[in-house]
C-alpha cells in the first residue's frame, strides 16, 4: 500500500501542473518533465526532452489557449516511480473561433527526482473521437 503522504504530495503536484497548464504558464508546465522526457501528445509528433516540450507547450498555449477540466486520474507507485492513467476534457480556444471540446485520456510514467519533485519521463495521450 502506498504511503498516503506520498500520494497527497503527488496530488498537490498534479494540481499545480493543471493550474499552470490552465493559466498558460508553459515554463512551469515544462518544469514537470525530466530533461530526457519522451511524450506522444494527442496533437503532433513525438517530443523528446524538456526543452522541446517547453517549445511545444508555448506554441499550443499561444495558439489555442487550451484548458483542461473534468480531470481524473489513478496512480500506482513503485518506489520512486509512478504509473498514471488519466482522463480529461480538453477545450481549445483558437482566436476568432468558437471553443472546441474533446475528451482525452493518457498514460504516463513519472519519477521522483533528487529535488523531491515528481516529473514525467514518458507519456502517451489521445483525444477521443
């Protein structure tokens, strides 16, 4: 059984990540990824590395002003590694257009780094049809 304080700490980090995402703070969002992270986002090609993820989030946030809501997740801890299955409602707000919403889901793996922060190092996400 996972340490409940560890789970609560992880949940706080997830909330901070979502708050940063929804406020358009791509620098902070990128800080929740490892330097060598690999992400397969629901839009676009595979992205490798924190610097590339920072640029991806900058472009997405500046172009769509996205918002994640109705976010749920379950996680399983294995020492300093966490496996996460998540679901969300993605709202894109492109300039001059009506907002567009789609449900999505993803799987990702994170690890607790030396500074005590949980960061993602592998992810796969999709938008539902």
